[in-house]
C-alpha cells in the first residue's frame, strides 16, 4: 500500500514518512504541486496526504485538478488554516478529509486507515435504487445512462443512502457511519445509539449537508426528478423510485 505525501517542509515530510512506514505503508514524496499532479495521475495510491501551502500550484488547486482528470484516490489535506471556512474550501475542492497543523501522526494514520477501508471495503456487486446504479467494485455511479463522477466521500454517502433507500437517516448517523464522526471535535454526542432514525442536530450536520449538496449538484439538479430529500431538520432520505 503506497501513500503519496505532498509536503515541502523536510522535517514534516520526514516525520510523516517515518510514521506511515511504521504503519506498513510505502511512501512516495513530492515537494510541490507540479510533482503532486504528475505522480497522482500516473501512480496507483491508496491515499494522498496533501499540504495546502505548497509551492504552486497549491494544495487546493492540486486536488481540484486531480478530480478534473478523473483521479478519485482519497485525499487527506493538511492545513494550518483551521477556520471552518478554510476546511470547507478544501472539501469543496474535492478533498475527502482534513487535519489541522500541528497534528498527531497517530490520528493521521487512523484517518488514512478509515479512508482506505471505505475505498476497498467488500460491498455487494451493484446497488440499485430507481434509475441509480452504484458499483462498489469499480467505484462507478450512473443515473440512467449517464455516468456520474463522485469523490470517495460522495460515493460512500450515496452508497449508505441507497442501502437504506426510503428510510430517514439522521445527520448524526451519516456523520458517524460515513464521514467518520467528522465535524468539530465533540460537536455531537455519540451516545444517541445505533438507530439511524434518531434525529440529532449537530455541527457535524454542516459537513453532512455540504456533501449532500455536492451529491445533489451531480445527481439531482441535472435530471428531471430529485431523489435526495431533506426531511424537516432530522436527516435525509433517498427516494427508492418506482
């Protein structure tokens, strides 16, 4: 399993390399955006650890261009910009996760493990709901005859909605089971139980809402019929179709 680390600070890059190699990963290093793009589109990585502030093009531009070129490998962004707006900018560019500096190598490797599990977890051959098809083996999505490119997080969110088509999935359930409890640390109480029917509003809901809107931009708005429904302030439901 090989991870691409994009970091122009030699001491941070060395720290990341040592930590990841202790966890069993092989590590390729890039120090600027140009190298990151060239390596990202020509090599098969299980994940990319990408610093935002690198020699041009910067990390946001790199992840955006990777997605434009059809590279959907999970991307974990590192940033010293810890404002919510900066994090959302990274997610909007196409990143799958983010971690603020300074960071714990243990937390970083745990997040990478979670991303790689979601990217390779054994799922049914094809998920279907109405005119939507999702192939977990090839990570491909279609609506009717139209191919719909999705990032890793968008794919996993849609897969969860499709597995529970017609059911209401609470914000907290989606944040925990799809996004790994993403949002502000401690923002929601994980003691609400295992039922996806329990509505829990939290800061994590903002991240869920962000990804749902990205899905709607690709899966709903270009088509005649919307399939992802917001139910009051409780959660989301996927219309299973006729």
